DNA sequence: TTATCATATGATAAACTGTTCATATGTTGA
DNA sequence: TCAACATATGAACAGTTTATCATATGATAA
C-alpha cells in the first residue's frame, strides 16, 4: 500500500474530511444498494415492478432473459429486501418492497431524462 | 434464450409494463451512474469530495488506497463527469462536478442512516 | 400418484473489475 | 538541463459477477 508519504498531504484538510465521512458500515450499505441497481437485468426488474407486480415468467419476457437468469437476480433482490414475493398456486408474484430504492431510481430517472 | 413461451405470460400486463419502462438508452445511463457509485473506493472518493476539493494524494490517504489505484478510479469518475480536476503546479485537485450524483448519494445516506 | 408446469438452485464458464507494479508524463526548483 | 515529485497510464493477475445448463422443488390437475 504505497500511500503517499507525509510530505504531500494536507493533514488538516484530510482530518476534517475524514470526520465528515459516514462510518464504514454505512458506506458499505450504500455500496450494496448501488450495486444492486448497477446491473441492467436487476435494474429492469425493479423498473418493471415499479409499475405493478409480475410473475417470474413475465419478468423474464420484460428483461429479455431466461427464467433462470431472472430467478437468480430476483433472489439477490429478495435477499436485499428490495423486492418481496407471494405465491399463488404455481405462480410466484414479485413486487417492490423498498420505497427508498424507488426514490433513488426515480431520482436517477429524472437525471438521465433531461440530459 | 429459453424465455417462457406464450402459455404462461399475461400479455396485457406485460405490454403495459413494457410501455412504462424507460428506453434502453436511459436504462443504460442509469446503470452507469449506479455502477460508478457501487465500488467502495469510488464511493469514498465522491463522499470525500462532497466535503471539499482534495489532491490525489490526500484522497488516497482518505481511501486507504495507493495513489495509483485512486488515480485509476478518478479517471473513471472524470470520464463520467462526476468529478472534475484543476492543476496547481504539480498537484491536481479534484472536486465534484455533478449535483445529481450528490443528491443520489445524499438520499442513499439518509436511507442507511436510519435503519 | 403421476405428469406437468412455474420457479429455484448449484456448478460451471466467460466476461468484467479493481488493484498492483512498472513506467511515463508533466511540473518545479536547483 | 536535471533531479525530484505528483500524478497518470498500460499490462497483468486475482477476484467477482452473470448467464447457462442441468437438475431440484413445490403446486396443480388429471
């Protein structure tokens, strides 16, 4: 870890910014949220569920992916509690389970929409 | 691509959700933004610059990474216009260049802070 | 209870990502 | 002009991620 040695850093600036940083655990949580949304398949899934609940099969069509690939990604989103599911007979319906993520997506949508 | 065949999909629901989806280009842009923030080093850099501008060397200290690693990540953030830089002699100062990203981060911070 | 259907899961291969190391660039002061 | 320094960059390697394939599970209807 060849971090630059003491000569060049402005210790006071660094110290102050250091204090302004969230704790590592919160940084890690933020990374996890962004990571969840940083894959096109997962983002499409969440965008689709923003509209309404859907079964795995329909989600697969909407994402142009195999049922299996979608199921894997749904498991990740489920583990993160971004989506939830309910069974109706053979069919599993998925829907959004995290309003914060909805806000994040809405904000990023606004961002890309006008630029 | 063994997408589920016509039997199981609810064509009407799928059609409507399809129409609600952003265009692929915008989805791709959203993915890029989230991807930029989904690495701990890059997120820490942006969080640090949220406080004030810093030189590469100080950023490296703040991220507990080598100057080189940080420089690589700064290039990515620069390419995405999330940060900008200005030279002062030998030293290169980096700062935030995208207010939307600031809002996204602030929102995700609020999210992780109270949960 | 058995066949079929919708979904889930484990293993694998391919692609991607991030750090490191070596080296290059550009700036300053001697 | 040269040495020293801050930063940048290219190549390579390790670790991670994602889709696929094969198979498993759980539910329904015959």
